[in-house]
């Protein structure tokens, strides 16, 4: 089931087709000269990164019995989910060792190295998808536990690992496009088999290899505080150079991606009040007041008005918010504030 899964899943088949078409562009461009050949090398590297990342995540999804979402732009970067690229590091290390042995006139040792790698590589992929830890994936104890838990079914993964090798051996006799197609499909089948064995053996639930834990609330809050502090510091850099609009724009950008915008608006307002110049904070308060009035948060809006008028008696809402601010003050029975706003 795992071997044919890439051809039975519409989502996976669509992703592999996309990678195949992109690879054909590389093959065509590489046969050209000049800037096209250089561009082909760069595009080829980007596609290889995306394919490796997708295959590892495919194995992980199969181990969890889940469907893998279509690849997005983040697949084509070197910074997102770096752990998914570790199988390429292992492969390059093995290839370098084999090349060194062959160059040293030891073909038998090279064959033995290839055989050992073929036996252990599926377990390396399996452990990596379970732990997301490159170091754990090359830990002999973890590899051994994985193989013992999968049992005799592990042989299917070894046979599946031989498929890409067979494509390499036949490459010289096949057209380039067919070699690329067979390589992509065979690799997808191999990673699918590894993930399927992890699921069917129950290793995901029972194995002693520690599964990755979700960050706790404390860790999430600390990370959020760190990001907000960094954004506030960057904004202060703008403000200290007289670029108040730049400071406010940077904070608005940070607010757009903040998971708790209501708290974030108050947090940034409090932080901006520590700056030497209180004008950016008061301009920010005008925007904050506009948001509160739009949301119908009358009491928080009046509290913010009183706070800002205390900081600067000349503080006033945005012109389009003046009437709503007066109404909010009257609704909260603060006639004095309402009258002072009417005089603005």
C-alpha cells in the first residue's frame, strides 16, 4: 500500500507532477549555454531542496495516517524546517565515502558501504520523522530500536530503497525526462513505505524514541514577549531618528501577525510610553481609540481617553472619531470628559 500510495493519492500525484515539470525546465535550461545554464544550476538546487523536504514530510504524514498539504513557497527555502534536509546530508556523506573508497582502489569496501547504507538508511528516515532530530536519526540505539520494532516488514523499506538505485543504474539507457520521472516516483514510493511501516507497526505510539512535544503556554508566551520586544525596539530606532511614521508602520506590521491583537495593542501602547518623546505613543493611542470605538468597546475607549488626557491635556481623538468619543463619554456618565471633548 505504501509503495503505490504516491500514485493513488491525488494530492501527492499533483505535487510530484509539479516537481517533474520544474525539473524538465532545469534539464532543458542546463543543455543551453551562458546565463541559462547558470540559472539551471540555481533552479535545480531550489527544486532539490523542495523535493527532499516534501518527501520527508510525506513520510511523516504517512506515519501519522494523515494527508500532506500541497507544497507551498516555504518548501523552496533553506531556512524553513531545516531538519527535513538532513537525509541529503547523510546521502552526501555516504556518497563521499564510497567515492573515496573507489578512488583508493577498494571497490569491495565501497560495495560493503553501499550495502550497509541501504540497510540503515530507511531506519534513519523513520527515526527522523518520529523525532525531527537529525542527531537522533543517526543514533545507533534509536536505529536499532526502530528496526526491531518494525520487524521483518523492514525488508520492504530496504527493497523500496533499491528502486532509486535501479533508476541510477538505468539512467544511461533512458531519456533524461524519463530518468527524472522515475527517480521522483521511486523516491516518493520509498519515503511513503517508510512512513507506512512506522504507522502499521505502532511505533509512533509505543516506541521509546521521544516524540517532539508541543511548546507549553509559558514557552509560547515567552516567545511572543520576545517578538514584541524586538518589534518595539526596532520601532524605537525609527522614532529616535525622527521617523515617527516609520515607527508606527513597523508596529502596525507587527500587530498584523500577532496572535492576540487586543493584548498586543495595549502592550505596545504601554511600551511606547517609556520613550523620551511621548508623541508617537499619543498618535498610536488615536489609532487604538479608533479601533476600540469601531468594536463598540465603550468603557476601554473612555479609559484610554482619560489616560491620554492625563499624559497630555491637549490629546484629542482623530477628527472622524470626535463625535463617537463624546457619545462614549456620555454613555459612561463622564460629563466632564464629554464637555472637554466638545470644546476641541
